[in-house]
């Protein structure tokens, strides 16, 4: 009995020692919390720095599943845009900012609020999306007027709705909206009346076990470069403030259907897509040539039922298609793709007509390489072919018309290179250089008149003379090139979201084909400022 009493006394003594240690730890924790509170009250900037991400990567601290941050070169766009990724399907009762459940369905919110300022040395009468192919020539008064606007219209709302059908199969729907639509009564005079615009709206079925998905709706084109594989919401979008991005950037956001399959644990992917066709048509300054004996050439029509009656739609007979393959070794991301299109019109004669269908398209590729892990990335992409103008950000023409009234696809090349740096945990720097160029003219003369795109007989003598008539500036754009630099600074980041500031400068040069009187050129210097609040990251 005495032995048991001594053992109990020893255990009681040890428990008292442990209790003293615990009391000391609690007191120390309370004192640390008190000191931290006093420091934060005395120096709010110290608190701001504490909110800034503190890990070794340029992304978020423990990135929530709705962000795209699998690789060093995939973090920047997610931070800048607040786009929920396909990983936003909760498999456990753990939620992140902007994420909640309704029954078995997980909803993840994204997007940002932006206040932006725009200055251009040429007056494009454009908002946050520049029109690189419409920078005025010197004969226009707008070439001699600066342009300044403030805008909130790139502010964006995004939502990913997803559910697990089984252990390996999930379904999702994604929407992304901004305010860059314009109705017939929209203006900036007193109370802005611009309308909501659907940027993206699509659904997907994903089989994670087989690394396979099918998606359909309005998406970024499969021709757009990706950061890794071909994952939805993982596109390598330029970090610029300008909502029309950079000349040389290959992209569409259009209705399509896509299937993508991965191999070797996601190291390789192959995908195919068909998408809604449209063509950018330019008959040239000579106008549409009507072949001898013909009544008309029909290559586009004004919008009809629930289309926009203030614009035209090309006469298409088959979808565009893209086939792409990607590889993701340890040292970067690489991809190659092929593009096919079917350009169509009809020449009508009395009692009959001739339909023409021309096959167009090309091939392209791209790469994203982390030169210094988490610090410095390089990217390059390009596309070359015929009838591919629609896929470039400058929207150069896909085709003109030949002497028979049939489509004549224009040969073109697009190229973009970029450098992205992360010198600190809260700053991203970027520089891009891009160009889109129509490689050859397509023109002819008939009845003593000049027709087609880039005809050397077009009169360009007045392109540099203010007030000269349009007939003295029959310019056909040959090349659009741009260099741009900018930064993003995440000024505040914490449980309330992220506040970031950005600025961008770009220089754009536009050159025309040589005509009678010389080779016209024009240019534009643009400066953008942006302040964004991203509440869900």
C-alpha cells in the first residue's frame, strides 16, 4: 500500500510540473498577442505587410482550391483576375473565401471590382478595350487628338458551380460576366448605361481517373495558349490591363464543343474542338467587285432574329476546328496545334448562282518556361496560315474577294513573346512584344479600276495630311506591332480579399501596304492605370 501511495505522489508531482509549464505557455501566448496588437495599432503598415503572402512562391499562402496555382508560371493570371479553377469542388467540409455548398453542389465565387484610367495619344473613341486595327491615319482629326477616359467596365463577376457525380466524375458550369456590352442607348454623358456582357458561359463533364473532359458553351478557344496541359480556366492570358490584350496574342472566346484526354499522369494532353464560325472580310478600298453578268456577291448579311441588326454576319457553312497537343515536362509547358476553317460566299446571276467554299487555316504553337523558379518566366507563341485574322487580337481580315467573287484567304502570321517577373512576393512585372502581319497582297484590276486588299494602285497620298479626303487614303493594313510593359502590386491581402494596383504602358505601330504615294504609318502611345479589389482571394 505504501508503494502505491509513493507512486501516486510521484505522478501528482509530475502533473503539477506539467501544469506549471502549461500556465507559462498560456501566459507567454497572451503576452505575444498583446505585443502584436499594440504593434499593429501603432503601425498599420506592419499589419499590411503581415497580410502579404509570406511563402517562398509568388502565389497565395496555401492556395485555395478555386485558384490555379499548380506551377510557378500558372500563378500570375489567377492572382490578377480572380478566376475560379476546376479544382473548386469541395470533397471535405472545408470552405475557402467565396465558396459554399447548396446540398451536394459547391459554388465558388470569383472576380474583381476595377477602377481604371486610360490615356491614348490618338483618339480611338475606345474604352478599356483598344482597337489596334483602327488607330486613325494622319488624315483624320482624331489622329491629332489625345484621348482620356475613366472606366469600371472591366469589373468582373465569376461563378463556378460544380458537383461530384461519383468518386472520379464531376460536372460543373462556369460563368464570367463584365460590363463591356453596349446597348443602342448606352453613353457616358450623365449616367452610364452600359450593359452586362457574357465573357464565358459553359459546362463540363470531367473524369479525373481517366484524365478526360468534355465541355461545351462559350469558352476560350483551344487555340489559346495554356499554362499547363489543357485545363479549363488555366489559359495563359497576358497580364495587361488593356482588355484587348496584345497584338500577336492568338485567342477567341466563342461557342464551341471540346474533348481533351490526358496521358502519362497528365504529362501529355491531346484535344479537339469545333467552334462557331465567323469571318472578318475586307473587299478593299475598291469595294466589292461584281463579276461580269452577275447581280450580286453575298458574303455577309445584317443580323436577323436575336442577332445584332447593327452589324453583319458572314455566310458560314461549317464550324472552325482546332486539334492541339501539349507536353509538360519538368522544365516547362509546350504545345502545338492545327486550325481549319471553311470560308464561303455566293455569286448570284439571273436564274442561277455559284457558291464558293475555300478551306483556310494554319498551324501554331507555344511554350511557357520558368527560367528562374518562382521568379522569372518566359513565354512565346505564334500562328501562321491563311484566313486566320479572326484569331489575332487586332482582327485583321481573314479574306478578300478575287475576280470571280470567291473568297481569297489572306496569308498571315501572328507572334507574341513575353517575360514575367516576380521580384517580391507582392509584385509582378511583365513585358510583351507582339506582331500580326498579312504577308502578301491579294488584288487585281478590272475595267480600269483597282480591287482587292493591298492593291499597289490604291491612292495613299493623303494618309499623312490632316483633312485629306478618304479617297486619298485607301490604306490596307499590313502589320500591327506592339511593345508593352507593366506591373501589378498586391498592396493589401488578407481575410477580406486582395487590393492590387497596376499600371501599363504600350506603344503600337501600324503600317499599310505601299500604294501610290508611299507607305502609310500610324502609331499610338497608351497608358493604363488600374485599382482592383478581389474579394474572394
